[in-house]
């Protein structure tokens, strides 16, 4: 943790280890310990953007995702995702599994793997069409609204909603 004041850096230190068992876990290190904060984007960016679109009247919690993104392919071949709403995605009750199958970092997913591979894997934004197609192809594991399952796919859906709504209404 670093503390800054007007005159500059006062202190910089790292404490703790990567797991609760400090006897077998590497210690934190200033400058080299990296944390995956990707899920914070869900709270700080996606949820905020959806909230603003809601506040401005561009969507409601009951809005159907397929209608907002204007893509009937979102519903899937048997229409199972036709009932997925913004609220379902926000509350992780849309019926999606936690992550796509296969995982987006798996080479079989189809996104380019950096050379050399990195840990954690580098994210490539040019992979967005493959990610979107995976979302379209992903079957639900439960009926929308029936079960809670923390899912990246719910927020990938909301990412598509935010993009489609902002472009449709020239908000960018």
C-alpha cells in the first residue's frame, strides 16, 4: 500500500500472502504483486452505465436483453434466452453458467493466445466478436429468474446492452 502526500510518497509496503496459509503461500511484494480486479468493472462501470441508462429512461429493469441489443439470435435456437431481462443479468438470475464453455482463456475458445503466454492471460479486445458469438451460443443452465448463479455472461450481456443502447441513441 502506498500513501501519497503533497510532498511525495511517504511509504510503500506490502503485507500478507496470497492465501490464508502464509507458510506455503508466497508473500506480497511491492511492484510485482498483481491482483485481478476484473470483477470490479462489473460494479464500477457496467452497473453504473446501466443505472444511468435506466435513470435517463433508455431501459427498464424489465427490458428484454434481446430487444435492447436488437439481435434475435441472442434468444438462441430454442428461444430459452427470450425472457432474459436487465434485472436478471444484474442479479445473476439470467440462467447463465458462471463462465462460457470453454473458458475464454482456453485456446479452443478461439481467441489469440499471446506469445509467450502470460499469467494471468492478457485480454485481447479484438476477440470481442468471438466472445459475443460464444454468448449467443451459450445455453442457459436454468430458467431466467429461477436461480442465482454468479455469471460473467450476465455482465457480458449487459456490456452488449450498454453498447447497443448508447449507439442507438447516439449517446457516445
